[in-house]
C-alpha cells in the first residue's frame, strides 16, 4: 500500500462542497494527500471566490471534471465516467495512487467505482443522521405501508422511525419534499439505487454528534458522527464558497452592541415569492433591531420592487445587506443575537456550535425535520405560523423575534448544546475519536 491518497467527491452544490472541504482540510492536517474533485463550473466558482490569499492549494489539490448542462445527466451519467477516468489518469501519472474514495452520500456510484478499483471507500452525509436514516429506512417504510412504491406517503401522518425518535411528518420526508430535482419519481428511484450503492461503503460519516441525535445510530450503526465540522476547530477559515465572502460586515458587526444583531441568511439556493419576500423585509423592519441580511445576487432584484421603496432608507445604518457572508465568522461574533435561518443542516450546526438561537423558516428537504429538532427537541428556537393565505406576516415575524429574545431558555439551551458539541470534537470526545479512528483506517 502506497501513501494514503483520498479522492474527495462532493455533490455539486454549495451545502455539500463546504463541509466536504472542511473534512478534507482536517484529513490533510494528518498528512493525508487529498485530491478534491469538482465539476468544472463549481471548480471555477470555488477558485474565483478563494482569491489569491489562501493556502488551500498547499494542502489540497483542487481538480475538475467537465460539466454537462443537464444536472440529472451530470450526476447519473457524466460524473461517474469522468471520475473513473480521473482515477485512472492519477494512477498512471502520479507517484501516489488513489487509495480511498470519500464521496458525498448522495453519489453512491462512487462506492461502486471504488469496489471496481479495489480501493477503500467512505461516504459522507451532509444532512442530519436522522434524515439519512429516514432515507435508508425506505424499504421498511414501504413494507409497513407508510409510503407506496413511488415513495409517496399513503396518508399524511406522523411516524416514528423508532420508539425513541421524534415523530416526523410523512409529507416532510426528504424525497417527498426535496425541492431540488423537478422530477420527484426520478429522485426517489435514484435514492433507492443510491441506498444500495452506499451499502458498499466501509464508512458513512456525518456532520453531527451523538448528543444532538442519540438514536439514529442504533438504526443504522454504520453511520458515524464526526461533527461539528467548523473551521474554528482548526483555527482556520471556511473554504469552498461559490461566492466571495463580504468580510466588511465583520467590521460593521464590531460596531454593534453585544447580542443585538439579527443575522438573516437562507442558505445557497432558497428563493422567496415576491409577496412573501416583501412581507419578510417589512417584518425585519418592524422588529426594530440591527440586522445583517444576506440577499444573494439571484434574489437581489426582489429588493427593488415598488412595495419596498424606501425600505433601505428607512432602516438606514441599522441594517446591512450583503451578497454572501463569512457565515461561520458572523455566527462567532459576540454582537449576534439570533439567526434567522432556512434550517439547512450546515447552518444549523454552525449556529449550535456558536450558541446562537434560531428563528426557523424552512423551505424544503431536510429543513422541516431540522426545524422540528430546533423547536421541539433541543428547544433552541422558534418557528412561524402562517396566515390563512399561507403568508408569514410581518407581525408574526416581529412577535417571534421578541419572543425568542425575551425567553431566556432559548439562549441557555443553545449554550448548553454548544458546550456539548465543542466537547465532542475535543481530544477524547466522541466525534474526535470517530474521526481519529477514520484517519487511522485511511492510513492503514
Ligand atoms: N453560507 C455562507 N455565507 C452565506 C450563506 C451561507 O458561508 O452568506 C454557508 C453556510 O455557512 C453553510 C452553507 O453556506 O455552510 C449552506 O449550507 P446549508 O446546509 O445551511 O444550506 P443549503 O445552502 O445547502 O440549503
């Protein structure tokens, strides 16, 4: 066996590239050679956002494979062929053959390639262990008549995957409300096939801890938590952004009183309809607190609507709007009071690792499950009620904002979880131990 050399393959989306890049940097720190492969489009975004002042290239080799316009074709057909070719090319030209494939849990075909090449294989899940387990439980859910053969719930109900796990709404299973691919059947069929391929993995790692979700690991013992994967644990910066981070917001945060600022960010791809967007902006204004709001370039034009005329003048220097935040650094900042979030799993882990309570505005996929944990299991945040027209009103936004800040338990519960999460990644902690066992296996 040669030097350990891991080929890391993320699903081509922001919320997948960032945590896998973090994991890659942790592995590189242990002397493991990393080749990180993105599709060409994503590779260019990442390299562009990195700019020149970074040292990632010293520890990780960033490479790309050609793009295909159609996303489904890319993930099903093109990526597997190109990844296989890349391994052959590296093995033919490089002194260090690829010894292990570490791929996104949603790219099960990478495990098949690793079997074919007779190398080690590990999968990494970017969603909560509970959400992963719900996907690996699909055959059982079918057997129990909870979902049909097309993946759709046979009726709307709450189900528990085990007696100790919190109830989930069947309409919120990730394959039912996935919001990513237009064709739900295709997504479900792919998930079924993916489940089988992932069984070939030697390891399935996830960005979570036993403290957050004690039970799912009993249902699928192969899943091992190594989280929270946060850059502060390496005393480093988060790498793998698709957009350049606007670091000037940190200076603005320095000028705000402790625990006064609402941080608003809805991840990398959520979009609002115009009516709700306007109502949201007016709710933020009504909340009457300083806010830092990430309005990505793909939704920025909604701010120019006539109904929002004067919004920026009225909020003045109380509000700062930027295109992309250095989110982990923002959440570490003492001026942050709470996080208005879509409850993506990375965002959730980053908030909890910094003891920041959440206001939950989930859109799709696992975000509803995460909201359920945040509000009802960990009790570190609040969700919203919609009016008869399905809108979250500005008054509801203001009221929940006040409630979150006046209820002392939310902050106390979040700080309590923060301590547990940080202990798990310290030497001797459970995530640390799982990670080090994984490192030893990669090196063996
Ligand atoms: N993020 C960021 N700056 C922003 C908004 C988001 O760095 O302005 C990062 C955030 O820290 C997180 C990721 O983008 O790591 C989003 O992942 P998440 O799972 O929360 O949501 P997704 O985009 O996958 O829906």
